C-alpha cells in the first residue's frame, strides 16, 4: 500500500507537471537592455536640451552682435559725413570767403549759414555720444540703431545742403567774375 500511494503520488506529480505550466520565467537580459536604452535616451534628451539652450543663447548673441554692427556702421557713416562737412567748410568756405567777388556784407551771412550746419552736426555728435555711452536713456539696441540711422540720414542731408550752398556761392562768384570781365572789357568800336 505504501508503494501504491507512492506510485499514485508520483503519477499525480508527473501528471500535474505535464498539465501545469509552472512558474513563469522572465528573461532578465531584455529587461536590462530596455533599462539601459531608457537611461541612454534620458542622457541624449538632456544633452539635446543643453544644445537647444546653447543655440538659443548663441542666437541672442548673434542678434546683439548684429545690432552692434549696425550701430557701428551708422556711427561710421556719421563720422564720414561729418568729416566731409568739416573738409568742405575748411577748404571751400575759405576759398569762397577769400574771393574778391564776395562782398564784405555777405561774408557774415555766408559764415553764419555754414556755422549753423556745423553746430547742428556737433550737437548730433554729442547726442549720439550720450546715446552710445550712457545707460541713463534705457534704450534697446534696436531703438539706438533706429536713432543712429535717423541721425545718419540727417547728416547726409547736411552734407548735401552744404554742397548745395558751396556750389551756389561758387556760381555767384563765377557770375560776378564774368560780370566783372564784361564790365571792364575794352570796347573797340
């Protein structure tokens, strides 16, 4: 009977084992590789976010540099226009005023008109110096650039105005010279 019970237990054991699936078996290698890929993805995402932040910072720096370059170009153009103004006044005005065909009472008005243009140019330069060197005005780079561009256009207008006046006075001198030649010519009738 003992053997019979042992035989039945053995048969039941084998029969249960053949019908039952038993404990599920997990493949730990897939789980570990999945965890590793998640960690690697997190690292790449972190690096990508750092790269995006770096690129945004660089874009802001490029915009700032671009604005500064525009400001420098405007200041350079202003300086060039003012240099032209001073050269015209220094050379051409001296020539005009020293002409014997300019009347003494005209010298003051000619000098005053040229001086007014030069004073405006100097005031503009002082204003630009304040804009560029002082944070008191609390301006953005775009606002500074806009003002500098306006002043650049103003200085171009001053250069053309002073050239126009210079040409007008030269024409007056030429006309008076021609008039003097006509009036002092000898007549052989």
